[in-house]
C-alpha cells in the first residue's frame, strides 16, 4: 500500500511603495525609422534600454554600417545590464584599468573600451571556444578592424556578444542550426539560441561582412527579450490576466503573478510527465529551460538595481521528521537547478523548529513587512516547502507634493461613499483610452518599472490582449491625475482551487502527482503531492519620490500656456499593474475597490 505525503508550496510576497506623479520623457522614435520597418520594434527596445542612441538630429541611420567603437559600446552596455546595471557605463580612468591599458585619447567610446579592458581579467584564455576565436582571427586577419572608426565585421560582433551573454549557457532553441561557411561552436551557440542568423537561407555566416545599425538593434533586442529570438514559440496563454479574473470582488487585493510563476516553476523543475506539463501549459511556458535562463537573468538584474530596492529570494525546505531519515531529501540535481537559476538555498528543518526558522527567513528577506506567513500546522504536515519572496520599494520618478493631498470622496463597488486622502498632480502622462477602460503609466526612478493605473468601465473584464494593445498605443498628454493614498495587506490562504480552475490538477492529486525528480531515495510505496499554495502581499502607495526631479515634464512639450488637461480621477474602483517594461514581466497586479 502506498503512503502519500503532502508538500507545501508557499509563495510569500511583500511589496512596499512610496510614490508620486510622473514626468514622462517623450518618444524613442527616429525620423528615419518608419513605424512599419522590420527593425522598428528592435530599435525602440534598444533605445529605451539605453543600448543604442541616435547619430544626431533625431536620426538613427539604420542602414549605416556599425563601427568598431559602436559595437564595443553597445556590447559593453549589454553586459552591464545583464549583470544588474542600467547600461550607464561607469567612468574608468586609465589608472583604474586592471587589464591592458589602451590610449583612447579622450574619445566618446573611452568608457566602453576601458570597461572591456577591465573585463579581460575575467576571460578564460584556456576556454576552447576562446582559443577557437583566436584561431579564426589568425586565419582571417581581415575580420579585425584597424581603427575604432572602421566598420565592424560580423565575426567580431559575434565574439563580444558571446562574451556579454555568457554564450555557453544559452538555451539552444534551434538544435539543428549549422553554419556552412564556418566550423565554430562559439558562433553556433548564438545561432542555436536564436540570437544570430545567417545572411541567406542557407545560414551563411559571412564573418567579414559588415553589420548595419538596424541589424545590430535586432541582435541586441533578441538578447534582452528571449521571446523575440528566432525559433521561440510564444504561448497565447495569458496567465497573469486569467489570474486577475479570478480574484475576489468583495475586498482589496494584490497578487504577484511572477512570484507565483517562480514558485510553480521551481516545483515544475522537480516534476515529470503530465504533472510538469500541466503546470507549464497553464503558465504559458513552452520551454522550462529557457524560462530558467530568463529567471536567472531577471533576478540578477533586479536584485542589483540601484535605483529601486528589489529583493527576490527563493528557498526550498525539507522536513526531516516526516521520514526520520536524513538520507531522504532533495536530489542533488534539483538543488543545483534551484541554486543556479533561482539563486535559492536548500535547507533542512524539523516539525518543531521549522515554523520559526522559516518565518524569520521570510521576515528578513522582506525587510520586516511580512511576518507569520507560515502557520502552525503548515510545517507539521509538510514534507517540503518551496518559498519565493519579493520585496520592492520604489520611489516615483517625480513626487506628488504633500501640499497637494486633500480629502475627497471615493465610491466603492457597492456604491458606498467614503472620505479618504487623495494625491493630486497635473502633468504630462502616458495615456490611453477606449470604450472599455482608460489607463495612465507612472514610472519609478528605475524608469524600466512602471505602475499602470486602469479605470475600467462597468462590466469590463481586462484581458492580456487588451492591455498589450493599450500599452502599444499610449501617448503623452496633459492629465489632471488624482488617486487615493492606500495601503493593502492581502493573504490568499490557498490558491489551489484557482490553479485548478486554470488547469493545474495533477500536482495536487495524492495519486497522480509525480515529483520524483525533486527527491532522492524515495521508495516506490510513497508518493508526494502539493496540498497548499499560499501568497501574502503588502502594498503602500504615497507621495514620496525624488524631489530634485519635481519640475520634469516630457516630450519637449513645455509651453507658456498649458492645454486643457484630461481628467483621470481614481474615485471609484481601479486596477493597478506594476510591470518591468524591459522584459514585459508583470510584477504585481491588484485592485483598490474599498476605502480601508
């Protein structure tokens, strides 16, 4: 007879915000980049991420050849972003260079050159693919430019790109990709990852060929957004918005879709067969290896962000009291996956001490905002716990003035009026409206993370496609914005029924679940399943922000007589979405419908 043991999946989330009004920078477009050009989206992504700039007079010169200096600068910025920076390269003096010193004679690309000079200390000169590249250069000296202003060939771009993205760790989407004119595993990795493609249908590399600025934008955008990579199969599932549609209507709530995704994919990494596939299908993940790679880069970048406070932490906990045998536990392969891709720790606990130890860990990771997330009976009945926490504290790019906060009337979902403090500002905002809802965007100091405020019309159910369409059609305009200061604490004790409604069932079945890849030395008479999924959240929105930027307005639209503003008054239930615009990842989603 089989023995069935439950596993507890706890997604613990904290979110603290201080915020205010925005000044919106306009555009991101160039007069010589047509909106319908094949490279237009790539150029916009690279411009907004700070990877590429124009060449002057609001022009991009998409057909111009990329120079060696431009390539060095773009790939240095890319490396900086992928390792937690914002793309603004540090100023490095010649005295501070630890690698070979090159005299850049005060040129505009000096910071990028010295950035790479410092990184040469990290190069593995014994790496087979590094040696392979040196051999290619030795055999084909024409691929190396003589001066920084010379055109940069494809071979050199590919090599610096491979270094910037740690090419050997890329998920290979196109296993059959070959390069007919070059036998190089280094470049083949970039082909198979869907970042580079050939110059013709055969995949010819043409190492000495010149790369245009438009082609460079395409390559860099594919690195930043894996969904743009060649061979990537994009799921039409909209997990974030399906989750939103199942939230309670009788209270204020907030959820973190990415937190739930991370915890569930940690579980999926230890699952097999239909158990794993159900989880991935509901989350809209077509390739778990690619998602793991994206997650590693995502955590590394956000946790290193200096403009906002961000801490994503993961941990897995094994209860040794259930079997009384410490030889049984998480498998080495599973622990390595959690550590490598989720920066997670693997710990052991007992039924008696587990609750206190885990709650202390959660409280520490969330700067004290979340306490007692793990209840009395959670540890006692669980063989394992998988925990994800997110702590975010972001100042607005421009603050509300506290002198402009006044009491006003908010009408809740049931028509009941209540007085509460409203923050007020009139400025330029990114704005959108249609017959179903209206929306504005508010950036944080990071500028890649924004909060979207949505005022739906009656009976509007917001979908992912509606939000995506609105996001692409937003424009800068003058808005009179008013929104309540608010604080919400929300705990969804068990998300299993919601996840079942979305399509996950086998993971919660005592006889169908398959998590054997997660554990070692588990006898055939025992089965493991998930019996609880919980998420606890906290959000606070107020006026705090960057005082020095208080006069900023965007788009170069300043005038002595401002136009009549559009009213965007959040005096009735509204939805809010906090999103990392660089990857399109929704961090938090909630609704304020009642004065508390």
